[in-house]
């Protein structure tokens, strides 16, 4: 549906009413991306704020669908709420940074993406202990995809290359996001095969971790570990390439 004038409050209210279902759809899709203590009610409340924000800021001159714009705002609002809840403790951040730094060190040293066994050895951990650490930080990866590449809180984000937002972009945005997408596409080709598959099924096919586990034939916990490891690989290599 197209609107030529959204200055009137009734127009904004109509947009919100007609897209309430979108909030529930996104909450359902994102439920596996949030920590256990963040309830669906928490997510829905944040999503509603995102929908209202979308209605207030929607610009019809951009010639895009409101649904496209609203989906981006709703997702962002839910992730923002997770940050406000401060569910990612300093301990988890420290674990993630330790994995990230060790992975980058081994990649430079070995010339390839390190295996779980190589990572565990370098960290002086048992294999199961290392994989458990990956599981611990799994949700951090989902939120960190919405961080800016330069850590400023603004500008391009990692998720920009995994979600197509061209309809809501200026020509400059399209060029920059295309550049980032090209970089990430090249990096993904060099990730271990299972990590490539997890990223593809999760972000492009929008399967849940449970569904991906059934496709690959491993446990859901193992998918969570592979997802974490793939995102850390991705972030390390993107930042190394663009800086």
C-alpha cells in the first residue's frame, strides 16, 4: 500500500494497525536469537516500539514499501532492547574477545581457519571445554552483527551485507553495501564448509537452529557453536580487510 501523506496521525495509526502481525512474525523468527530470560512479551514490546518508530519516520518519497522499512526498524528495536537489558555480561565479552584474538593469531600463523582442535590447544582447553565456550557466547554474535564496522555506533554494519536493504538506500549506500557484500562473499567462500552452510541456511534461508541441525545431522548445540565460530571468523576477516 502506498501513502502520499503521512503527516496526519490517523495515517500513522492505520499503518501500525495494518502491520501488527509483522511484529509477531519477526518475534517468532528471532526467538532463537535471544537469551532464554528475554521473553516473547519483552520482544513483542520492543518490536511494537520499532513499528511505531517506523510509522513516525516513514518517508514516502523513498518509494519503498512500508513493510520493508518497518521490518528493519522492528528487528533493530528488539536488538536494542537486548543491549539495554545488558544480558551480555563482562565475562561473556571477555570469552568472546579471547576466542577472537586467538582465532586471528592462529589464522596468521597457520595460513588457514583453525580447527576446533587447534583452537582448543592454543587456548589450553579441552575440546569440549572450547566448544562449550562457543556455545556460551553464541547470542553475542547475533547482537554484534548490528554493531558498526568502525565501532562508532554509526555507519555500515555487518548485518548490512546479509540483509538486502537496497530499496531503503541512497546510491552511495547501495555502492558501499555492495562493496561490503562482495568482501563478505569472498570471506565466506574460505570458511570451513559447515560454517558456510550454517550461515547460508540461517541468514539466507531463515531456518531455525533446530531446522539446520536436522539438515546437517548434528545437534542443535553444535549448530550454535558453529554459528558462533563462523561469526567470529567473519568479523575478524572483514575488519582486517576493510581497515
